[in-house]
C-alpha cells in the first residue's frame, strides 16, 4: 500500500452551487495522475446522480455528462448514502453505472479506509 | 512522518480563515512540516490585494504574507479558480512588480500541484 487514496465527498445539489464541478475537476486530475480516488455522495450531493437532468435548461453547463468518463479515468469506487436517498424519496437509479449504495454506517466505514478526504 | 498539507476553499470573509491560520501556526509551533497550502474555490480570494477589510477585523492576507515570510510556506493558487474570480493571474509572470491584484507571496499553480501535495503529505486538512 504505497499509493494513497483520496475520498471526495459531494454534499451539495448539482446546479445551485459550483461545488460539483470543482469536485469533478479534482477527481479527473487525480484519475489522470493515476492516483486512487473514490467518490462519495451524501446529503443533497445525491442529486448529482439523479438521471435525466439537463443543466442547459438552467443555462448552466451540464457537467454531470462528464461523469460517464469516470471509467476512462479508472474512477470505479463510487458510493452513495442510502439514508440520503431515502430522506429525499429518490429511487436507486442513477445516470452512471456501478454506483454502490451503502447504509450510513458502511458509508462511514468506507470513508475511513481512505488516507485523505476532501469535501465539496 | 509529520508532513501537513492544507487546502483552503473558504473565502477571507469566512471565519474559517482564522481557524485555518491558527491551525497552521499551531502545527508550525509543534515542528510539523507544512509542505504547502493550496487555495481552491473561493479560497483563492485570499490572494486578492484589492480585498480590504475594516482595520479592526482579522486581516487574513497579512497573516498569510507573514507566514510566507517567516517560514517560506508555499502558497499555491489554483489558476482556474483564480481567473474565474477576477484575479489577474497572467500578470503575475510580468517583470513589473504589483502590476496585478495577486499578492506577491502567492504562486500560480494548477490542480496537478494538489496531487503532488496530497502525495507528499502525511495528512491533508481542508478549511
């Protein structure tokens, strides 16, 4: 285990703030430097995974489209908090594949396995 | 095994600036090596020389400059975040000093530098 892993927590809804895009930029940079990076979605951040959204309708750049590039950057560890989905009555369908739904306790446990955590 | 990197994403108007700076000062007092400070999102506004706060309020920028001067801490500014927020990042490479609104102590970096810092540090803390 010489490689360090970064966990990025996404906690804000996609189009109210720029945090999602700022977080995405970091994820892709770490991916392109072949650093381990995992993505966590929690709180209103789970809305970033909701399917069929179109930022263009809000005159905003649709950065969520870029999520489909994760596999090219070897970003494969993607976790979403079950309770956050339930509290918002969201179905477990997402606009990208391979999203792991974890109950809060497991979500926290998974986070703990990472060396560094950034939150957006 | 005592290397710290700090990521600043809060603007100077946030009280988290005080927490961050006091945290860094405390770490330095404990002989912890600070490998670098990376300013991202609204954190880049810390470099803006045009930001003026009432003189009886906490002067975050003056603190950063003092930390740079005393400990030669690398203060990295994310170029994309900075130009989005009106910092004249192109001017900083000009030979004329103070021709831009970026304080001299800050250096223009990219997210690649963040990768380097997190790799090099034993611990990364975000404010």
